[in-house]
C-alpha cells in the first residue's frame, strides 16, 4: 500500500525540478520585463511548479489552440498566394 502512495509522489517530485528549470530558461530569456513583472513571474513560476499537474494540461491546451490558429492562417496565406499566382499566369 505504501508503494502505491510513494510512486505518484516520487513522480510528482521528479517532474517538479524538470519543469522549473524549463520555465526558468524561458523566464531568463525575456529581457524586456520590468522589475515588478519579474517579481510577479517568480511567484507564478513557483506556484505553477507546485501545481504542475493542473497547470501543465491547461498550458498544453493553450499551445494546441495557438498551433491550430497559426495553421489556419498559414493555409489562408497559401491559398491567397496560389490564387494570385494563378491569376497572374492567366
């Protein structure tokens, strides 16, 4: 019974530093933040790291939404180019 409890806790504790280091990499790359935004970001990163089982699925869904929108936009531009090229050729 103890193993059933320790396995998910171990997985949770194993994933936390991995996500924290990945999110800190993104945080450090942003050089346009003000001091207040940096303080707020530290707080958000700390909370998100502790609550990653909840945060991660929502972040993934947001990325999927952005991917779908960008794919639709790319297809629209491609159709526009094809239409323009076919009109120029005629």
